[in-house]
């Protein structure tokens, strides 16, 4: 009975720890996710890139999240292999620093974090204060989960069960290493896995030698996580996690045998404790970073040969843009038809992103030729919609099951929204850019910063759209839908600040007032069309209401209340 109680308490503490780590990461991503591309893609060399990865891992409390970001930007061509690998290596060291911070006994902070975080999350409506509240509550839950973990060990610390397992892990350090790797991979969080190992060593439930083997294995497991999560991405994205896995795995195995040999021979002394385990974890990652950083550029060629670019599934035009992914022969098979529709929808999304990305440059210094080039891409977007409509209409109704038919209809509806989003850029925003260029007027410094911030957020949303199309991930759909509200709020706040500048007599704001306000409306409408991909996913899962209107009271209720 005691063993069953222990297992239940351990499972509860572990799940709370995982939930808390994810809660902190989600809060930070929702607050500052739009800024990650700018931070990650700054060209500061491998040393600067490694420091960027370190800082981001501390902020996100996850080296896997940093690796996924770096892989995504590498796939988009925004990040080189060497810079991406340096960011990932720095992220691993940053994740180790997080473990050092969270390992301190900070139980006295829990009531304060819960009180302040809960008030911000429940009582405020603005995005960043709410997400700061989420972050503070997440940190509090991490500390609570660690306390639960310590308490769960008390009933069995003196039993024969725990010492038997601990002695076995000490004797068979290879098994302990594999268990640590499996633990980190299954939990999908090296921070949570290593914090658990450190806590067990701190309370004396696990010997230092077994804890060290588990932690080294967890380092290998943490490197496996981004390899697994990027398995469906482009080859250029998968090279970085594979390189990190090779470096981290080789270093972990080498350290495993060297450390256990040193411990058994008495070279490291005998006074071991939990803090030394954290120090060993920090040293492992710091030394790996120092040793591997000079070889980040050298490793690019071998991994390009090891993971060569696959031949494109569709032909490309002379401009390098892929042609239609729709194949008439695929319409006979529902699975192939849906796959082809999604690929074409991804292509259409890429074209819309291609139109939207240089928008601010067009406002700043765009030529007529550049504006015309963007408008020409809109013709391709229109053709995509025509092709998708024709493909869906040609699908044989007798061979399409209900689910495939629903997906095809949703794809067509979203393609209509994407085509409208392209029209917003081609027929409104580029016209405004041309008008601003011809008038030779400029936005105020504050107004320009506001437009930049909204543009950056919408670009982040477009990248999120691709993830939703491929994976139909519910959390990504929820985040995308919530960003619609944030863009509306940003547009409203910018409009209010613009009117305030007009009242204060700002000449540059007055001269560009019409363009500024119309740009805000167009950006909001563009984002609304782009984010519409989340609607069918949220409806199907019951997480989106049909209407936000309050139902009217029946006539008799009105009379009663009167």
C-alpha cells in the first residue's frame, strides 16, 4: 500500500512539475514570441549566437524550445547552420542555469508568487500583464511540485524498496544513463527531469553516482527531443538538432565512463551532495560549448552530406517559387487528395507571407518596381484559389468519406480568406505605400514604431499558421485565435495614441494621419483573414462559441424584473 501511495504522489508531483514548466514557457512565448525572430537572427557570429541561445533558454526554461526556434528559422533561410548550432549549444547551458536557479529552497516565495501572479492573471485584461501573471504562477507551481516530490520520498526513504533501486543504479551506471535519457525524453523537459534527479540526491533518496549517471542520460534525452519534434520539417531544419545530438551524445557517453571511473577510484573524494550534481551538469554543458563552438562552421559540410536536400516534390519556376502541388490523379484517393490540398494551402500561405514581409520596406523606401513585384505575387495567390476550388469541385463524392470532405471544405474556405488577405496587401497596403512615397512624408517616430510592432506580430502569426495547417495542433490554434484579439487591441491603442499626438500638435502625425489610420485598419483585417485557419479546429473541439452575444431574456422575465 505504501508503494502505491508513493507512486501516486510521485506521479502527481511529476505532472505538476511538467505543467508548471510548460506554463512558464507558454506565458513567455505569448508575451514575447513575436520578438524571437529578430533576436535569433541577428548576425553576431557564433559567440554572440551562443549567448543569444543561453539567454533565450533561461527565459523560456527549455533548451528544446530554443532548438525548435532555431530549426524553424534555419528552414526559413533566416539562420545559418553554424549560428543555429551555436544557439542550440548556448541554449543547453542556459537550461542548466535555470536548474541552478530553481534548485534553491525558495518555498517562502510561493505565497507571494501565487498572490501577485494570480491577481495579474485573473484581474487584468491586457496581454502582457496576464502572461506575467501566468509566468509567476508557473514558477510558484514549480517550487510546489519540488516540495511535493521531497515529501513523496519521506514514507519510503527507510524502506527496502528505494535503497534496492538506488544500489542497482549505482552498480549498473549504463542502465542509469539510459533511464535518465528515457525520463527526459518521455517528460519532454530536461529541466523537469534533472530537477527531479537533483531533488532525489538532495534529500538522500539517491546516491550521487546514480544521480550523475541519470543527469548525463537526461542530457542525451534532451538532445533527442528536438530531433523527434523536427522529424517532419525540412532537411535544413533537421541538421541542427542532429548535429547537437551527435555532439551531446558523444560527450555524455565519454563523461559517463570517465566520471564513474573517477568516483569508483576515489579521485573525486566522497563528500557528494545535490549541489555538486548541479555543478557537474553546468560543467558538462559549459565544457561542451567551449569545445564545440570552434567547429560549428566546420560541421556544416559533413551534415549536408549526411542529410542532403531531398528533391522537391513539385517543379519550381525560374523565380524559385514552387508550382501547384495539386495533382488530378490524387483526387481518386481521399488521403492523397487531402495531402495535396494542404501542400497547396502551405504554398499559398508562403506566397501571402512573401507579399507581406517587405511591406514596411515599401513604406520606407519602396520603388514602383518593388510595389509592382508584390502585386504580381497576388496574381499567383488568386490562381492558387482558382486551382483549389477546381480541385475540390472535381473530388468524387462517392469516394470521399465525411472527414475528408470536411477537411476539403475547410481548406477551400481558408483559401478564400488567404486570397482576400493577399488583396488587402496588393490593393490597399501597397497603394498606401505608393501614396506615402509620392507625398514624401514620414510617420512620426512613435507611429512608425507602433506599425513595426504590429507588423512583427502578424509575421509571427503567419509562421504559426503553417504549423496549424500541418499538425492541426489545438494549442497553436488557440494561440493564433487569441492573437486576433491582441492585434485588435494593438490597433485600437495605436489609434488612441495617434489621436493624442494630433491633439498635442505633432505635425508629422497630422500629415500622415490618413495613411496611418488606414494602414492600421488594413493590418487588422489582414491578420483576421490569416488567423481564420484556427476557427474550424476550435469549433470541432468545442472551444469556440457560435456567438459572443448575451441571450435576451424572455418577455415574462422582463416583466418580472420590472
